[in-house]
C-alpha cells in the first residue's frame, strides 16, 4: 500500500509539472507579456519601452528559467538599475538585503494578482473556501439523489419507474448549466414571474421570492434562500449523468447469476437489492462520481459567474479576462491538483469496494 | 418457519403435462411441451439432453423463475402435494432455498463477488429459520466442513474469488444444504470443472444425498455422470421428454430411437475409430419455431415412417418396464437388439516419417507479484518442463491433462505465438522454436495450423464464411486469381461437408457444429501438415461431436495430416488417438500408444484420471480413485514430483524420494514411458481401472 502510494505520488508530481509547464508556456506567450507590460506600465509605451520594461522585470529571460523561478526551483532574478536592486523576491515590504534567494510556488509565494492588486494566495484561499462550500452542498444533494434514482431505475429494467426516471435523468444531464440556471432563476427567483409570486400570495414564503437570484450574500452566510439555486443548477447536471451510470451498472448486476442465486435462496426482492446488488452496482459509478469533481470545477465557472458568487470559477474568469498571469497559473495548479487527487481517491476507493482488487 | 407437512410415500415432485413458452414480440416460442415426471423421496432423477432441449427451463420452472418472458402455459408442478404454478410470490420465497435448493453450472458467477462466503451461507438460515447471526455462522462453518473443504475457518471469511473452481462449487453445494432441503436441483453442476475435481464433487453429492435423504433433479448432458448419480432418468429432445425410466433399463433396453442414436454417437470404451466408428445423428436440432409436425425427432430418425410418425402429436407410451415410457409410435415394432447396420469400417492408416520433433522444450513465464498495481517479487511460472516427443505423418497424438497442465502453452509455442525458453522444436528438420509467427515463412505457417476450442468466438462475426476462408487462402498464397481461390474455397466447403451456399452466410447464421467445420476448413486451407486441435469438440453437443470428430479423422486419412489433439476428455482420446501424452503441471508424466496408456501399468495420475471419467455403459466396472485437493498452482509447484501432493502411491516409494526429486523418465515398453519413482514390481502389479463385464 505504501509503495503504491509513493509511486502514485511520484507520477502525480510528474504530471503536475508537465501540465503546469504547458499552462505557463501558454500564459507567458509574447503577446500576453506585451499586454501585461502596457497594462502595468503605461498604455502608451513604445515597443522599445515595452522591451526594456520586460527586461527590467525579468520577463526577458528564457522561458525555462522563468518557469524554474516561478516554481521556486531556481533563484529569483535580481537586477541593479540606477544603484537600486530589484528582483523577483524583492518587494516594498521585503528589502533587497533580507530577500530570500528562492521565491516560487514551492516557497509559498504565488505571486501578486494584477487585477486585485493583492497576493494570489490570499485571493485564491478565499475563492477556494467559497467554492468548497458550493461543492460540498452540490455533492450532498447530487450523489445520494443520483444513486437513488439510478438504483430505482435499474432494479427493474424496462418498468414504468425505469422509463420515467431515465427520462428525468436524460433531461437534466442534457441541459447545460447556463440553460438550467437561467430557467431556474426565472421560475423560482423572480418576483414577477414563475411560482414565487403565487407562493407569496398564498403566504407560504416570507420574502418576495422563493430563492434569491444572486448568491453574493452567501459569501458571508449561507442560507437556503441565497444558496439553493446555484447548488441545484450544478447538481442537476451531474445528477443525470451519475444516475445513468448507476442505472446501467444496476441493470447489469440485476441480471447476474449471483442475483438469481440470491433470489432462489428465498431472499426477498428488497434484500436482494440492498444486500446483494447495491455494493456490486456501486463499483462502476464510484469512479464516475470521482471524475465529477473536475467536471464540477467546469460547471462552477458558469454557475458562479451567473449567480455572482465569488468563488474559484468567478476568480478564474476574472483572471482570464484581465490577463492576470500569476492568478491564472495558480488557478491551473489548483485544478490540476484537484483532478489528480480525486483520481487517486477513486483508485483507492475502487479497491475497497471491489474485493477482487487488492493493493499490495 | 415450519416446513410443509407431507406423506413420504407420495412423490416429492410431480410434474404433469407441463408446457412452458417464451413470449417475444414476434411470436410465442414453446420451450417445453407436455412434460411429465415424478420424483419420489430420496430418488435422484436425471434430466438428459442436448443444449436447447429445455432441460434447464424445466428446472427453472420448478423454481418458478422463468424471467419476464417465460410463462407456464399448461400443466401443474406439485411439490409435496402443493401446486407451485399457482403459488404467490411470498409463498414461493419461503420454499426457495429452504425446501427446494439449486446448484448451478458456473460456481464463480453464482456467488456474490462482494460478499464473504460465510455471509452468503449464513443468510439462508437467517431468512428461513430466523436464526441468530452467530448461530448461522456456526452452522455455515459446520456445513463447509461437511462438504469436505479444508480449513473451514479461513474459507468462511474468504471471498469467492480467493477459492478455486472446485472449492467454489462446494460452497454452492453447501449453500444449497444450509437448510436441509427436500429437493435439490443440480443444473450441470460439474460442466465447468476438471474431471478429477468433477469426480470429487459427484462423490460428495451422492454421499450427501444419502446422508440427508434429499431428492435430486440432476440436469446434465453427460450420460456417464447420470449413470453414476441417478436412479431414474428422463431423456429430453427439443422440448419434449422422449424416454423416461429406470437408469439401468434406459441404458440397456432403450425404447426410443433418439436415446439409441445418442448412445451410438458417444465414444464408449467399446468404440474404435477403425473397426467400430461412432455414428453421428444426421441433420440438425430443430429450432423451437421450426419443429416438424408429429415426432420432433422424425426427420433425423432411421425408423421414420411417413404418414405415421408425422401424423400428429405423439403421446408417451408405457413400455411395460419399471415406470418406463417412450414417446415413439413404433417402439413396440422396432427390433432394438438388431446390430448396427452397415458400419463403415476403415483400414488403420499407416504412420509415416517423423514430421515434428520436440527436444527438452521449456517455457517459463515471468509474472509480477500478482497484484493489479504491480510491485511484488517476480515469479516464474513453469508452464512446460522438459517436453520431448516426436509425431509422425498421419498420426494422431493426443495431449491430455486438466486445466493448467500446460497443454495450451505447448500449442502456443508450437504455433509461434510464444517462443520457447529453451529446447528445440524441429519441423521437418528445421528448428522453429525461436521464430515467432510473424517471422515464420508462409509455408511454415500454413503447414502448422490450429482448430480452436470455441467456434463461437474464433470466427469474425462481420465477414461471410466464404470470405474468411478465402482470406486464409490469400495469406497462405494459395491460388493465382480470385476465381481460383473461390473455387478452392468451395472445394474446402465440400471437404468439411458444408453446403456450398453456406459460403455467403454470416457466422451467426450457423450452428456450433457448422462453425467448427468452418474453423476446420480454414485450418486446412493451406494444406496443413500438422494440425493442432485444441479441444475442438468440447464446446459442442454430444451428437455433433461425433460428426466433427469423424470429419477430422476423414480429412486426416485423406491428407495424411499429423493431428495433435489436445483434450481433457479421455473417452474421445481413447477413441481416436494413436498415441497419448499425459501432462500434469507442465511435465509429461506418461507417453505411449493408446493401448499402453489406457491399460496398466499406469502413472498414478493417469490412473486417477481414468477413474474419474464417467462412462455411460452399465457393463463397465470402475475402480473409484478420488484425488484429494486441487491441482497446485503452476506458480508455486510442489518440490520433487509434481504429483506428489495428491498421489495415492506415494507411501510405496521409500525414503521420501517423491518429496525431493523430480522422477526420471522410465521406459517400460517400446515407446511407453512414465515419469515416476515407483519400482517396476509395484508397477506390474497395478490393476486395470476399467473392466468391462462379460456380455
């Protein structure tokens, strides 16, 4: 087990290095850097001034050197201009004399966001916290309902229950978040349309709408009212997909010979499903659920922008829209880590569910 | 929960005029028609027939588990006097597992892979008798010991995949016995197992039947097994029972032409490929919606009489024996003792010069620790050890052994799918052991060909049969034009006795036997000199086996091909082989002519193997030798003699020689060699395993 984990971590590190290098390369293309120089320096800079700005701020070094510095594996650049020492690790708060030689991601220095004018680590920490809550609630809603849906549909293939539930699952997974989100806002979060006015008339809800159309206030305090819609929007999309997977796996298991054995042992249908079929049927969807995490990051980008919830997805959009190189790089590192870690959990969990596979 | 009260003098199971149909969107497909049988207390009833004859459907009908499409359309099934066909789901649930239990064909698939063996066993008394969990587990442990599994404490906590096939089947049997059922249904319980393991299971089933007084419904296609296990027998053909009666009576005084034809098509010890060949049943099994009018067997029957046999439904008629009935209008008229007319006898083919020679061939595989995620120490699987033999032109050499003995590895090395670790293979004095098949010359490839075990998987499903044979001809460089190759393909179709119009059919439109004929045609496309037939008939039905074997023999006679016949079925080997090579754990333990191998002195493993094969002949008297335990893993073979862990002669060898040294090859008579430490005196005193009582 330890050996397996060590090896897996090694491979993960290598993958992370390759992926971040690719992102680093793409975000550090020359046009991006020139744009950066103009936005940081002055919009009216001449080409020569841009070149010298890049030179003075360490962007003229070879790509691989800059990547090493960003990573913290190579010493940060220093330069003396007019008797004043500047460098990667030297800031207003950190004079040249005290500055460390290395200051990259490995040292915990994620750089400075050019949009928010604050350290990336601070912004990202806040954003991830916010998105974490969103993901948590999405998982709490999505996984149990998807599994229930899938198992109910799959236990009697071709029955009326199966057809109805399958239709629901296909409909939700075929509706992208930017469609379902808008529909949900109109139906549930509008004071003039949908069902909210009706409910308010009947006196069933205190406020004017059932849900709030923006989730900004959820940054401070999560309530059913302000957080319901974003969670439902993300959950619906993933739920259909997982439910379909569960159903397929469940129908397959229900035709297996050991299910017949159980039935002909006199086990009741309920017990056949719960004791014999369920664990076997959950092996396949488990990997799918784990793969949903990276997918959720995807959905989060749309949903957070739609509901103005300042989480990871919203930050990513801001970073990308404003050529914030350091922020974008950090976002990609986080995304890569999330993908790799969920993969690892998925592999380990798979071995626990399936006794035929044992990690040695 | 109390069990049904019932008078023991009445039948346990009484099926009367049962008809079952499956309903598809297109039509109703009758699977079983007008089936009746009675099982008394303590009786074992055998249901025999080829695949698709409806025997499993009857079993599932007794369990009332026919699926969504299956329905009982007529008749009754009475269990202890209660009609099962009208019973509700809840009542049925109380019977299932507690009073009627079932044992299945594939033990691996019948056990839940995600539950421990103990949990699956303990469930039965917990449901039916409301037993506490601790008591149920204690009972499970005791029953596991009862089915003669070693180390029950370890086994109840194991998962099914950690057990061998034989052990898994014992667990399924244990599960069926957990609540001491009155009726046990066994659906081909040993088909997926090796013969020596099968013998152990059959012994166990018989003993348990006696011990608990359980009645049995034993479904099998193997007549020898039925003779071994059952008191009574019901032969089924195309959805109908055609003959039923006492086992001995049906075997010796059969009163239905199908039963007779069946017995003539299976290789009994008295059959011989030259003087008394098998008689295949002509034609094919009718599809359920294409059954003829009148007698279903009519079109394939030698005694068919137009106007009588195809007039209308044939009822069961009592023959006057011990509850012996036959579904034949002519059973009273046919002279059942008449000798088989016009047997085609052939000359024994002389063998030619040596075409294939193996010297000290070894094949080792290196495998990693055996876990999914790699790691662990490298292990060596010794699949073949010092294999030496030669095969001559026109000869049939049978290679016999149970799964894991290395017979398929040997075939792969010969074919060039693997290269040998050491040793030599000479094909016409040209050594080919190190040449993988991609590097072999076209004529080498075309002269060594293979017929595969499973004809269902080895034909390309999206290419016509003719196209596949032409493709083989193209690869072998036969023929100069497409026209020429097409003609050659049609000739090959004639050779394997398939109608020429089959060339344009897809493999799915062919039956198993026909597909295997295509496989044979493909193997012989390039004029093969050596054909490796890897269990070519084991996936086929009994009546088809004879025809395919016959075909192989005939082509061999014509082309003077060397046939390497790999099989685990000793009956068929005795019938067609000239020489036999017995393998165990990669070693050749015995090699000699068929007569030498099948008569004493034997290698102890050959002896056990011979004793394990069920023979469908009431005159045969067999010595019962049941091997303990399973075949050791090739990854971890025992030291010394590979067979020492299961050998019953081991204590006859002094000084524990068997534990320490691999026995040397001992030459007994011309061409007869065995690998054993036993002294010559003991070997000569060995008694024959099979004797045939005088007629």
